[in-house]
């Protein structure tokens, strides 16, 4: 995978975590509903899994 795609995934993770932190701080005043929060959490989990799986796949190609 190219570095630019990894960078985009890292950026999306950072942005999602920032939105969740803001949601946590605002509490009931947060504009996010439960479905949006769940989607952010899913995006973080999916992106982090992809980032952790990719170096292993790349190492297998080299061996």
C-alpha cells in the first residue's frame, strides 16, 4: 500500500478521535447522535485493523 493511502487512513483516524473527544466533552450538548458516534467508532476500528494488517501482508510478499 502506498504511503499516501496510509497517511489518509491515519488522518481519518485522528479526525474521528477528535470528534469523539469533542462529543465526550460536550456531553448532552453534543450535536452527534448515537448512530454517528457508532459510525465513528467503527471507522476507527476498521482503519486501525487495516493499518495493523498491511505491514504483515507486505512482509509476506518480500519473503
